[in-house]
């Protein structure tokens, strides 16, 4: 049976006076001096507020509660603005709102920059809006050059250090995919981890196999040892990955059988009296299966 999906926000933006918006927290001096604050400030000066503030409609006459956009509000007040457009949430809990937000991933930012450049926005204006150097815009524009499409698909929703893509370009496509899968497994997308994977990559898996690898702080002997260890770890990982489904199935079946077994009062009493160590082991197996079920994502 289909159910109506309730919208999280009202359909239309509202324009509110800044004096009618009540912040839920005060920005610290450290936040006001941060790179993030300066970057957003430059963006607002250049192109205005792109992402509207999020507010909750007052239940009684009074100020609108600010759920998201404290930095933008402070910047607007500093620029002398008197009003701004706002998105009205149906919940007055900032925590609930933040759970609904997906922040811009690195690859999504790349696509945004490319689209802006294609529509005629100059590199200089983008650099001012994002408070970065023009060279940084040029670098982000070519972020995915030499990166395998499968890798782009794997990493498209994650915040990845841009330098990580520079490291991946030094690998052949198949090795890029392996490296991306390892990053996902470890939930580590830093350039340091990417360089470690590069150090553990065989020469034949590099774009330039004739050119010796150079990773800062590592000798040739250390990289050769990492290659051997990575090959062994990859082999073990593949073996575990292949048997994981069968192992989980066996665990679930065994757990269900043991759960029914101990659910019989007579059997449980007999085992507890005669073989208490077995009862303890059986319950540990049942508990392990329950934890595994609890950790699985909902469909």
C-alpha cells in the first residue's frame, strides 16, 4: 500500500527581515576568523546567498528560529543587508534538519565548477566567490582527467582530498578501481592513504611502469616490501569476500537452530545442569548473529 510522503519543507521560499531571525547559537571569535567564514563571505559578496537560510515558523507571534545558516546570517548582517530569502522547515529541531542534508561532495563540486565555466562565469570570478586562487579553479576543473569512470562512480558521494585524484592518475584504470574500493572499505579518502596505496602498487600497474615510483619519506626497499604485503592482504581480502556470504548464511541458520533449541525449557535446563559451557557458547553464537543483523542497513 502506497503512503504519501510528507515534505520536509514548505513549497515556497519566504523573504524575512534579518531582525526577525533568531540564531540558535553564537559564533565564536575563532569561527569568525576561520577560512570557512572568509570563503563564504567572499561568495556572498560576489554572487549573493546561493543556499537559503533554513528557519522554523514561530508557533506564536515572534522571531523565526534559525536552524541552519548562522555563518551566512552573520555575513549578511556584516554587509549591511536587511532581509534575505529563507527555506521554512516543518520541524524546529536543528538536529533533525541536519540529518536531511547531504553536503557537497568533491566530485559534485567539480561538476558545479565545470557547469559554471561552461555558462560563461570567469575563472577569476569563481576564484573570488570560493576564496581560492585561480590555479585552484583550474585544477578542480580538470579534477577527473585520467580517472577511470568506475572510480568516479565509486567516489561521487564522498568528500575526497583533491590530491587523492592526482595520486590515482598515476595508476592504470584497474588499479585505480582497486584503490578506490580499498578507500571505501577503510572509509579513508585522504591523500596520505592514497600515497600509501601507490607505494604498494606494482610497477606494471602504473601508467608509467618505466618510471620508478617516488613517495615522500619512503625508500625503494620500503615500497617493495609494501608491494608484497599489499599483494598478500589483497589475496586474503578477496578470499574473505568470496566466502563472506556463505559464512553469514551458516551463522544465521546455526543461530536460528540454537535459539529454538534453548527455547525448549527442558533442553535448556538439561544443558545448563550438565554442560553449562556449551550453553554459554550457544548464547554467544546467537548474540553474534543478532549483532550482525542489527548492523545491516535497512532496505
